[in-house]
C-alpha cells in the first residue's frame, strides 16, 4: 500500500504540470503508475508473461482474452464456463469484487475499490496487450 500513494501522486501531478499536459505523456504516467500498482496489488499472484513464475495465470494479453482460457492453468469451473471476455469493464468489475462478479471463483482477492487505482492498473494491462496474442518484449 505504501507504493500506491507515490504512484497516484505522480499521476495526479501530471494534471497540474504544464510540461506534462500532453495526452501521450499522461497516458505514459498512467501506465507507469499502473505498473507500480500492479506490482503491489497483483504481482504477488500474477506475472505478466509466461516467462515469469506465478501462482495465477499470466496477465499479458489479458484484455480481449476469453476468461479461463490461458493454456494449462487450472481455472475454476465457474470461470471456464462463464463465457466472459476480459474487457476493461469486466476487468474493473473483477478488480472491485471478483467473488461477487464470478461466484465460484478460486481466486482469493482483496477488492480494489478505488476507481483511480483501477484506471491505472487497467492502463498498464492495456499496455501489455498486443491484441494479436504475440508476446510483448521488455
């Protein structure tokens, strides 16, 4: 949680600094803050790519992917059968209350209620999504 405050302050500082007023710069700030927040909120269970070990499925290319479809991961029956595609709206609902959004999920999670924190994490997840399923190189 200690990393969340600096990340949010950094992003909000971009709103008031004239040199950082461009849309592209603000998007980069959101992605960078989202990466930090992902590290503190999500990384303990999820890696971004399959080349890093994690308890949960990797989240690279999550936006637009069918729920429960990452190869060789043991998902709950509820998630595999859901028919959900991970849109930003679905991911936002999942982050806020995954057990309420998907009863029967195996994932233990403390909800991320702050919509700004959700925005930043979603910006980061979008940044690691290629739309064609190809890996993103670091």
